[in-house]
C-alpha cells in the first residue's frame, strides 16, 4: 500500500493533555495570563508608535490581579489591545494558533520582535489547570468594536456572546476548581506573581476583593485616606539599564532585594550584549563567610523580563551557578513550557559568552585593582578553581591570575613562587593544608627562609591534581612529606646509619610496633626532637579513600609514615647514649613514647586513647621536674 495524507487530531482527546501535561507546574498559569496581559499592552503601544492607533492622553497601563476568595475567582484585568469576537475565534478557539506570532507577522516590517512574549499559542489554556470555567470579557481598541464574552468550562464547547465591557482591554476570569484551590490563598497567589512577574514591563497590582471592602468598613477616619497600593513589580529592572546609568548603590540594593542576602556582594559584572544575540544581566560574586556555608549560588533566567527558571544548566555553565545573578535573554530557544530549552548550538554560544565575560572581569580586576583582587581572593578562589576544573577554556583564561597565599601572608603567583624558590625547591611546590596543625613545619621553614603556600580549601586537593596534569614540571608536596636538604646538615647517610638502626630497634620495642619506620637526621636546628613525615603519594591515597568513603580500606593500607629523629637534639642524644642502661629503662620508655606522640601531633590529631595517655604522661614528666 502506498498512501500519504495528514494526521487528524481529535480536540476532545488532545485538550486534556494540553491542560494537564503541557506545563510542569500548576502555578505557570499566573505567568502565562499576566504575560498575555502585558503583551496586549505592548501591542497597543506598538500600534501607537506605528501610527496605527492614537493612545488617549494620560493613558497609564496596568494589570490588575483580583482575588475573590469567597467567590473562588481570580481575575486578570488589562487595559491593552482587547479582542474582537473574530479575534477570539481565531486566537483562542484555534488552539496553538498564536495571536502574538500573527501580530508580528502582520506588522513585521514595522514592529521589531522584541518585547512580545507569546509565541506558541498555548499559554492561555494553562488557565484550565486551575480553573473549572474561564471567561474572557474583552473590548477591542478598534473603532466601533463590540464587546465580546467568551466562556468555556474546560470541555471542547465554548459560548461566545456579546459582552458588556465599556473600557478597552480584557478581563480573564478564572472560576477556580479543586485543582487550583491553593491559589485562592492570597499569600500563595501573591508570591507566585512575585516569582514570575517581579520584573514584567507594566505595573501589576494585587487586589483582594472581599478584603478591601471589609477593611474599608472598619477603617478609622485617618485610615480612610487610603494608603496607595503599590505595584508588585519593578517595571524597569536594573539589568536593562545602561551600565553607565547604574550606581554602586543601585547594584547593591538590587542584589539585596533579589537575593535577600544581607551581606554585600564583592563585585559584579553587568552583561550587556546586543549582537549576535540579545542578552542582558548582572552577575554578582557573593561574599562567602566560611567554607561550610553553602556555596550554592542562584542564577535567575528571564526571557523578556518574564522569569523562566533558576539555575538552568544549559545556559549557565555549572561552575557559574556558584554566583548570584539575573540573565535576561529574549532570544532563548525556549520550548513550550518555557522552563526547558532546546539544547542547540545557540545555547552553547550564550554559555560561552557568559564564561568569557566572567574570565575577562576577573583578569581585568587582577590588572587594574590588584589590591582589591587580593582582598577578594579568599572568597573567589573556590569559584575560580572550580571553574578551572570544569572548563578548560576558562582555565586558560584565568591561569595567570590564580594566586596563592604564602606562609608569610603574601600573595604570589605559582610562577613567581617557583622562580623565587627554584634553587631550594627545584620543581617542588611546598604547601600547607592546615596552618594550625602544621605550624611546627611552618616554623621550621621560616627559620631557614623557605617558603610554602597555603592550600587549605576542600577544593584544593582536586585543584592540585589538575594543576599537575595541566602544567608540566609542577609537583605539589605537603610541607610534612619530606625534609628539604635545606633543613638538614650536610652529613652523609652512612654516618647516621648506626644511630638509625639503634633508635629504630628501640622505638619498635617500646611502642610495640614492628612496622614503624625510623630515620635519624641531622637537622640544622637543635630544638626539634622528632617529626613525622608521610610521603605525598600515600597521603593522597589515604585522602582519596576517605573522600570516596573507603575509610577502612584507607586505614588498612600500609602507612608510609616515617618518624624522623633529630641527631642534634639533646633528648635524641640522651636516647642514643643511654638506651642500654638498665637503670633508665622507665625514663627511656617515657621519652620514646612522648617523642612519638609529639611527632604525630603536629601531623594529625591523636586518637582519643592515645591522647589520654599523652596527657597523663605529660603530667608525669612535669612532676619529675617538681621533685
Ligand atoms: N489579555 C489578552 N488581551 C488580548 N489578546 C489576548 C489576551 N490573552 C490572549 N490573547 C490572544 O490570544 C492569543 C493566544 O494566547 P496564548 O497565551 O494561548 O498564546 P501566545 O501568547 O500567543 O503564546 P504562548 O503560548 O507562548 O503564550 C494571544 O496570542 C493573543 O492574541
């Protein structure tokens, strides 16, 4: 058989699908109907601009959302273009025939496409997700137009009669059913309007009908002078203004209002792009108080001032979601439900543009406001590092501005650090992961004018591996992983071998630990008796197993710790001289245990049982002094 033809759709089957399944959230009807109302106003204004219509003087455009809890109705009232009965038949009765597209088509040479939101010709029907019956009461702007009244109870039948409206515009009345009863709550409805419509282009007023009357009745004389109702939205959002017209205060106030963050942002980027796509927005770098505070940002995506959704990963690269901001892109290829995007090459271009702008801002700040850049670094470095891990292009752009705090409190670039310490460190980059715990090693480094950088954020482990993979000749090594030759005296290993053998045997016996590794070294300082070294490789292995929740496996892995005893230290010398003296067995035991614990302590916290023993032993040693 060889046949072709067009598919037929039965409206009674498809209608329930549109009503129930087209939109992911019930509250979408608020966005759809209010944006239709705004479109109706925009169209009328455009007709005026095109001299197809003359607006009466002193026209103020607005949208009223009127809730009547008692009558179970929500009305959306605009004073826009209105509709004739013919237009209702065309735009409303024909599902998926968009009047917005039709309007743009009709005036395509005169009107630019911007600002009109509607696109698919489906939004209106979202009303049936919450309403049992919907009426449209409308009067067109056209001279001599007759008012029209349309009513539909959600089936496929409608009635269209002459209406009674005398003012130009449209009133959509929703008779709310069970599915939408939540929206009869004033707070819910108001917050939903605020969620989607906070920046729509015409004033939106929220009115509670029954409540207004009740209030008026028991209002006192003074209160009689009605407080002026304020619109819920800001019709001219900051991101649409030219950056030159925005003050620092404007940016900060906008940030506080939109993100309800009482801390001031560190700095921001005003995105303002007209070509090859239209994109406006403001991205803020938030202040982070501590590492444990949520690093989650919030990027609100708008399409022509209509809120689409938060944190859409297709447009905003993942690492930028740590920032807070708004992005308005009228050119977004949204699908019908608007909360999803058609993931095409265009979206990738938008995302690349945003990434580039952020990198440019950071490098610009580094060059022109270096002091501020350093001041902000504590807050922004996790973001920069996360971005470097996630996006190679971003890394390439920012790699030269990544700085590191040294143990002397100065900020250095990796290049400068390596150059400065080339002689002492070769290609090694010594780092500290916990300034407090590793303070003994830091002191040692400082004593011999060595330098290390502080990498103490949870992202730093992954970042170091990334740097080692990206940059040849960079090898990170924790400050307690090995002894630099610069800390040791130039004595040969052979000379110290007998001491090492003696003390290794002694410590193994006393501590009852057969696997313990001991090494005697001749350090330049006499003050330090013992330190513990753990090779970089095995520490990373341990950390990795911890990270992937393989704690026990990590514990069972052979530890690569080495107890280093300083040949120059008095206590170590005492052990070497007296380890065979039977009369001093108890003292020797105590010294060994204490030196081991001290070395361990500057390396990691002691387990509870060892800590108790350590404190008890410390007290015993002190009492010896007092005797
Ligand atoms: N308040 C209104 N005033 C005037 N015309 C309206 C109003 N609401 C809807 N219309 C007309 O009905 C048409 C269909 O509306 P609907 O919301 O279904 O689709 P749309 O706005 O064109 O596209 P989208 O599905 O993207 O919202 C509109 O294009 C418009 O012509």
